[in-house]
C-alpha cells in the first residue's frame, strides 16, 4: 500500500494543470475518503450476518478488481494529453 500511495499523488500532479493541482488532489482525496468511511460499515454488516471475515475479504477483492478495470477502461493517454493541453493554454 505504501509503495502505491506515493504514485497516486505523483501521477495526479503530473497530469494536472499547474494552477489546478490543489483542486485535483483535493477531489482525489475526497473520493478516497468515501471508501475509508464505507469500509468499516460494510465490514460490520457482513461480519454481523456471517460472523466470518471471509465475506469482507471477498468484497475488498471485488472492489480492487473493479477499480483496476475502471482505470484500464476509463483512463486513456490521449484523454490525459487533451486535458493537459486544454488547461495549459489557460493563464493563472
């Protein structure tokens, strides 16, 4: 986890226009916090019904797989370059 976390911030800063880096990082952090809030709730619900952590691990693995698919499908190099070009022509 620690090795991947630094990359998320670096990638966000590289692909974001300079004058919007703070906004983009803030949105990324807000989205990450949604998972941080939901994970204990979902785990508690699953654990309360089954008294076994296996279902919680299965849901976590499913979320990881869905996130990987979303990144592979939704993020394209051409789109990143277009966003960078769009905002690079805007002055601070």
